[in-house]
C-alpha cells in the first residue's frame, strides 16, 4: 500500500506541477473530485479494515502483557519492566500513507461540497469589469441561485431562478469552456440588445444612464468617462473610452453559434438573444471581450452569480458586496 499510495500522490503532484508550469491545461473541479474519491476510498479502508486491524493488534498486545505478568507473578517476580502504553500507541499509530489520504478526507470533502454546491471563490484577472470589479479582487460566487449543477459534468439538478438583467454572472467561456469568464447579464432570452454609438438599448428602450465623475485608472494613469446605469434592478457604474470607436467591421468578428442573430455596423451591434442564451457585457464597455465579439452564453455554461468581494490584498477597502 505504501508503494501504491506513493504513486497516487506522485500523480497528483505531477498533474498540479504540470498545470502550474503551463505544460497542461488543468481542471481544478476534476482534480478536487478525484482527490475526494481517492481519499474517500482510503478513509473507508481505514475505518473498516486498517483501524480494526490495529485495534485487534493492540488488544492482542495487552492480552500478551497481562499473560506475561501473570506467569512472572507465579514465579515470584512482581517487578516487570514494560512500557505497555507506549507500545500500544505505536501499534495504533496511523501510518504516513493513511495520514496523507484518509486523514485529509474530511477536509477535502468539505471543500468539495462547499465549492461545488454553495460558494466558489474566483480571482478577477482583468479590468473588463472596472469600475465594479478591479484586478486582484477575490470574489465569491453563489453556486445555487441559478440552479445547482453537478461538478465536472455540469448537469443541472435544480431549477433555481433564471438570471436577470444586471446580474453579474460567472460562466464557462463559450469558445473555450474550460475557462471561466465574468460579465454582466445585459440581454435575457428573447431580448433584442442594441449597443449603438456607445448607448445600450433593450427591446427598443434606451437603458437609463447618468454621467458621474470621471474614473481615474491608476494602472493606465488616465481618466475615463463614467456613467451610472440602471439595468433591471441593478444600479451600477460603467466606463466609456472616448478614444475607442463604437462600431465593428464584419471581418473582425469571428463566426459563432447563432451568428445570424447579430448585425454589425460602424455604429455598433444589434443582437436578438436566442432561447436558452444570454448576452453578456463588461462594465468597462470599451475594454471588454464579451458577447459583442464571441456571441451568446448558453444556459448550460452558467457557473453562478457573483455577489461579494472577500479580499483584495492591494486595497482592503474593496471588501464588500457589489451590484
């Protein structure tokens, strides 16, 4: 078992190392699931086989000690040098290969269940959601509000509530589902979303925006126009870059599923959201790779609703909920 356990642990280390070095494309959900299964099997083996075996050995050791003392007592020897307590502890001690597997199972399964069905942490890697979310924000994502999904295979097992306009949602990036993206829900199934001349319109109704004070981007060392937008039940701020053009050329937009639902022009884009899909945009409107470029997010790609910044090591004042 020591050799087998060494090989299993080495495989996990090699996978994690290859992922960290960029040699392979990692899948943390799969890695955590496999760790849960493997440590769970060791935990069951420990509980129902190895531990009873050690307890039986300890009982046999105690019985042998009692028998030896009785035999020596018959011979008139009453003083016996024996450290039974230490010997018993040595017999009952869990070997290293069980300590690193069965011993970790309670922690691993707790993390697995919490991450899979309740809340999952994410780190914001880019500025596409500025000013709502900043680079380095560590956020929590509600995994059950939009319906529970089985880990790894992503099969939906509860309905939950449907995403609404204005929700900040984490989803699996349609062109590359192994990668998670975060954007704001702008269009729900059946909506006609228009983003023309940097103004958002949904089903022919302009979304209300109000100019607010300019936003200073410390990384780029420049100011951006900032607006307050009322989208659904969410009031949030967004940025516009006056130096970026509003429209698109057909050649710069690749093909994607339901591409025929979108019309591109030098003024912007108009898209009809198909059933079971969502149109996503970043709050940093001119610096966001979103549905305008790669299309709609199918319902099956939903991960959860982002709702709280629990840490940003560069700025503790970032901690808190957001719209």
